[in-house]
């Protein structure tokens, strides 16, 4: 057991190589299969420890960029930031531990049943991680299977959790020693079906092509909130908007470090000189609070501007609000604008430049079932992000990969405007067809068309994936659990 725990830890850490920027999508099949192999014959307590060790390695390697936001930009002392990051990763590691414990309690001793049980439990606990305590589905294994993975074809049907279920099922079949013929047949069916599904076009273009300019100001996070450096943000984005004219200009999350009502009218005039603009900015509410907003502005003759707004609805705990009982956290971290009010869950798309745009702000695109609320009415998805909080880390390419999954699930293009990267344009098939170099100042100008139609995922959300996960566990759930 002493050797198995470090082995599980290293397997978890290695799994991060399956995600961007490494893109070794077959790797999670191997590392997860080896974890399942370690679970064979383990007691519930040992299986839980192995799952925890795997998860701790996985999250420490994959999301330790949280330390950068707490220490470098949040001002938290290094020891406190390190402890907070470790505790956060340890909490996330509890989900693989939960899956291991449940597997050891319920396993049937039959390779086929044990394989489906392990896959169902894995998918179920990943979904739980994306839901419980407002959710943190970052690095769900399904995200590793964007193109060129054959499993990407299942995204419009089953979403990221369904892909994770299929990944876990293939891994478990190898781990539990199914006969070779059955293994080969199952692999051919899963991967073959995925490849065929990638040829299906679930949605179709609507409207005229639209020229969009996605601005990346690359304003250093350490300077952005300095009142003495306010002109840096204002001048940078005004200059970029003038230099890269388009039918629609998009600025990233909180591009202007002011409230919308404080933003100089001269700047808004400059930004909208060539056409409408979608602007990331904090918006004051009638109740006296403020939302993390996306404001669409268009010239309205001599009367001023036509204004539409979207308010971020899924806020980041400890970054945008303090959960009940955790107000003390902000005594140790200095995070500007950290007391946002959440927007309502059902907001209509914004009618801009002949398209129906569904904005989502930063972390919101992790939640597929929330993105589809604006569909099928919305024709275009636009993400406004400021991942400068995480420095030059894995967070940027990982976040772009998440956006690719949302594009495939919905059959809609996903455009991303970010402060420091990754500013990119994603086609409905999940392929990135244009991107700016991270940590550069410029604009990504693309021609895009909106898409209409409904994928199965838009219609049913995560219901299909969760139903399959439950059915995978059902044969063992109907049996009497083994004693510890």
C-alpha cells in the first residue's frame, strides 16, 4: 500500500498531460485504467485513499495556478496562499476518493459489471463536483477529448460528462480484464461511433457573415486597478478599437476598471465609432450593488446609445463573493470588486449586429447546462474573460479547451475576448480557427456566421449522461453492498 499511494499520486499528476496545452488525449485512458487497476481487491478505505492520492496529484498539477491569483495578485502571504491552494486541491481530491470507496463497497467481482460500475461512479462524482457548493467542473476528464479525439463526436449528444463516462468505461474495461474480443468490439463501437458522429452537422448557418474584432489589451493585472494608471486601460482599448474596425467590437471582462455609469462618454463614443460594441464592465444595480456585466452599445442617432446588458449569473466563490461564513477570507486577500451580485438565471440573448448573442463571463462557460439556457434563440456565444489573475499558467489553454467543448455541445461558434489570453475563435465543431498569441496586445479580427438549430445536448442537457451513469451502476446497486 505504501508504494501504491505514491504511484496513484503520480498517475493523477500525469493525467494533466491529456489536457491542453499538451493535448495527449489518449493519456487519461491509461492513467485512469491504472487507477481502476489499483482499486481491484482494495478495501473501501484503501480504495478511497488511492482515489484521494490520484486526485491530489491531478489537481495539484492541474489547478495549482490558484496560488498565483491568491499570492501574486490577491496579496495573500505565500504560506497562507500555499495552504489555501493545498486545501482546495485536497477538497477536490475527495471526489475520486468517494468514487473509490463506493466502488469497493459495491463491486460485484464480475469484470463487466465492475467496469460499468467504476465508469458510472466516476461520471457521477465528476458531475457532483460540478454541482455541489456551486460547482467546480474544471478538468473534468471529458474536456481532454476535444478534437482530434474520436470521442469529441459525442459532445452534441452527451456533453462533457457523457464523454467522461465513455472515457472511464473504456479505461475500466481494460483495467478489469474483459476478454480481448469484447474489448476490441467495445473500443471499435465507441471510437467508431464517435468518428461517425463528428461528420454530423447538427446546426446550420443563419444570417449574414459578421466581421468581429476581439480586443486583447494585455493590461498588467498589477496595474489595472491602480487609479493612477486608469488611462492605460482607457487609451489601450480606445486605440485598438480605432485600429481594428469591425461590425462588432468585443472587449474582455472588466476591460474598463470602472462602473459603467462612470465610464467616460468620450470613450464609449470612440468604441462605437465603427459599429456596436460588447463591453465587459461592472454595472451598478438599482438595489445599490453591482454586477459583473457585458454591456452591448450601439449608436442611436443623436439620442445617444442603445444599451442592452447581461449580468453574470454564476459567480466565483471567494473571487466575486464571499460564501456565508467566509467573509474573513478577504482580510487575507485583496481582490478588487469581490462583492458582486449575481444576475438572474434566465436572461434573453442580446440582439446585436444582426445576431442573437449569448454572452458568458469567464468561469461561466464551465457550466454547459447554464450556457444552453439562452438556446436555441441565441446564434452566437461570446465569452469575456480576464484570466490575467492566473498569470502565465495552464489556466489559459485549459480554459480555451473548455470553450471548445461548449461550442461542440451547442453547435454554435464561441468567440473569446480576454485581457491576456487566450483570445480565440472556435467553430461549432470545436476547432480553433484563429487565435492571438497570449500576453500580447492586439485584436483578433474574424469573419463569423451565427448558427441556428438544436443539438440533443441543447434539448436535454446533462440528463442523458446522468441517466447512463445511473444505469451503469444499477446492476451493482441492486445487489447487497459488501461489508468493509
